[in-house]
C-alpha cells in the first residue's frame, strides 16, 4: 500500500513567521509531488508541483524535494492569517497516474 | 471559464436510495477522478478514468459506479450498497503533461 504521511497538526505560527510543512512517502519510485491548500468546507486548490530534487519557489511558497530521503516539504514565508488552512501533500507513485493524498496538516496563523 | 463543475453541491438521501453526482469539465483533459473525503481525513480514490469508455476502480470502489460516455462528463452513482455514504465527494480532471489535478467545488452528501 502506497502511503503519504503528514503530521496532522495543528501547526501554529505567528503572523510574519515561516511555516514549515513536511510530508514523507513510501514509494521510492514516485516522480511527481504536489501541495494543495484546502480551506474548511472547500475543495483543494493546487499551490505547488515539484518533480525534481531541490527547491522550487513561487512567491511566498517554496517546495523542497529530497527523493533519497523520500520527503517533500512546503515553506510559507511571511505567513498571513489567510494562510490558515489544511495543507495536503500528494504524490503520484511510479506505477500509477492517480494522486495519493496524505491526511493533511492544519496550519493556524495568528495575528 | 474553464473548469470543473459538480452538482449538486448539497444532497440529502434516504437510506436505500441511489444517488448520482454530476461532474463536467471543459478543460479538454482525458483523465478524470472521483475522491471521497471524510472529516479529518485525506482524499481517498473511488474511481478514475483515463479515456472515454474506460475506467478503473480505486481504493474504495465498493458501493459506487461510474460511466464515461463523453470526454467532458464523469458521473458517480452512490448505490444503496455503500455502507457509509455520508461524505464530501470531489471530482477532478488531470493535466495531460503535469499530472496536476484540478478539482470541482465538491458535492456534500448526507444520508438521513
């Protein structure tokens, strides 16, 4: 069973701080990795996708991938109260095309 | 606007009734997916289709059925055989080259 693991949180950070969200996956052959943000009662929206080792930056968001250690992380700089949401990590395993999701980490940014 | 349209957004059903959730996309994507989300849980894959007239079971297909007669449409039927159907149902289509999923707004089903 392919698995994606995340700490459920809640992760609490003050406004303006860096929030660090982590995710590990079990299928070493996985090639595609995604971070989604989900507000309460809403559907997930794509924040970042990353396919190769290293960092990928988009505005205040940075995704980091380390295939050797089988983890992917999301950094949110200058966190805002509007960033308060559940963040879902998702992976496409080597054998398939469907995304496998973790259970999500709840982030709370206090003003 | 391009996107995924799910309907209805809210649905109430009595036990023993079948219900069909609609999903339509105009992104010209080949692959479409249905996921289920329960409170505090991640998304679990019900069914997916990579091409018209073909679909595959996901991890929790029991009690559900789908069809893919048109590229744009991928309806999900929740049958009376599904033991715990109350959940948030999410339909998505997948970008051809990126693998990214784009979700509809979801359908929230409550069984009374």
